[in-house]
């Protein structure tokens, strides 16, 4: 099929770790993929991918009508994960989403708008009670609150724009820079045990996430539906550390840091940084996020989308370690 006859999907934030894998998946699925990126961005992850570029910035609404023009689908993946000032989370993750929705509302033939949100928007789970989509959102960080605010922007126009919200937990895989720190710590022969070793954590390999988004794009879903997309099981923190240690393949020194000490370090970090007029990156909120249970149920995605994760953490961690070493990161 010629490109002119393929359905067009715009992926915002296409040049990043997740966005580039979404592009790869959508190309494999037979879509004509439009990479929505900012001018001058680093597009290294898109090298050798058959994508077309359209430039725009979700914080500058005047750039968006041209970017979204003619799209059949929009996957809104652009966002801010780290920020030196809290307002930036909302400017990008909430207002940026609103700006893109406003531009999309002018499209007569848009079939679906998918927001890549985060499990952080829902907040941590309680012990032995995986989070479900029907539970109230209880985010505990500025990032999580901004993603929840972005979700509300979607829900406010769900009667006008056919939409789906995807909530992944922590995402990892080849090319990831966020989880890299944990791989690097273990590679340096340190095995950190933070807080309770029994708390449950769920992750998702980036290719499983892309498969879940692909399923959501194709499925007949109710507008405004929310789906957790993750591995089909959780791990205790102790299990995760052991699997990571096995993937890296180096003996290490276990260091046990109780939760109260992690919070104390975060509190001191906040006070010290503010004393010098700087925005703290390691806060008590962040400590609570690290120490929390993050267990989700993918039952709704399984039932509605036919989604099943394919990559267990043991396998994905090995693949990711190999990539880091090939690239000289480890």
C-alpha cells in the first residue's frame, strides 16, 4: 500500500525513548507515521526510521494546527518527567495537553486521540491491593498531579473527541535514561535495598507498552476509557534487585537503607537546596514515591484490548543491560 493510502498517526514527543519505540511499532503496524517534534530536537532515536517530521511545541498553541492537520490518529506522548520548577509540569503535562486537544478539535476525520499518561497519576497502591482504573486518582508528586490534570483535560472533551488514556508504570528498555541509574548502581557492585523489601512494584518494557498502545488504537473503546498497561505481574523490591543483579552479572555489596532514613535524607536535601535558593530534585514526595507500592491490575486492558505482556523483567533487563554495554553506558 502506498503511503498516500495509509492511515496517518501523529506521535508527539516522537524523538524520545518511548516516542521512538511507538513510531517503530506503528510503522510495523502499517501506519504512515508523523513524528511531532520541536525544531532543533535531538532525533538520534529516529535515525533509520521511516517517519515524516512535523514541527510544533505543545506549549505554543499557534504551532499545533499545522502539526495535527490531516491526522487519522494522535498519540500524545510528549511531556515533562523532571522539572526544576513545579509549574513547568503543569505548563507541559496539563496545558500542553489542552492545547493539543484544542487543535485536534478542528479535525473532522480524527478517529482517536490517545494520551500516554502514567501510573503516577493514580498514585501508589495499598499492600495487596493493585490499583484499578475505577479507583480514585491519588497522586503524591507534582509530576503525578500534573499527569492527573492532563487526564482531566481529556475527560472534559471525551464527548467530542474519541479518546483513550494509557497509564504505564515505570518504563524501561534499551535506550532508557530514567532506569539507567539503577542498572549503573548495580553495575558498580552496590545492591541498594531501600525501605521495605516486601513492597510490590510493577514495570513495563517499552515494547510491551507500544503493543498496548497499538491494541488501544485498534480496539473499539468507550471514549475517555483509562487503561493500565504493564507486565502481567508485580515483583517484590527484593526480587527486582536480585533480577537486576542477575542481568548485570556482577557480585555486589548489599546496602540496607530503612525508609525513615531515605525520608530524612530527602528532607535534608530539600532544606539545603532551598537555603541556597535552588529547586530540590530529591524531595520527601520523591522519597515517598520510591518507597511506595506500585502494583496495578491489567485486567481491564486484557478484557477490552486483548493485551498481554510478552517480556518479563528478567528477559527485558538482560536485553537492556546488553544495550547499555554496547553503547558504552556501562
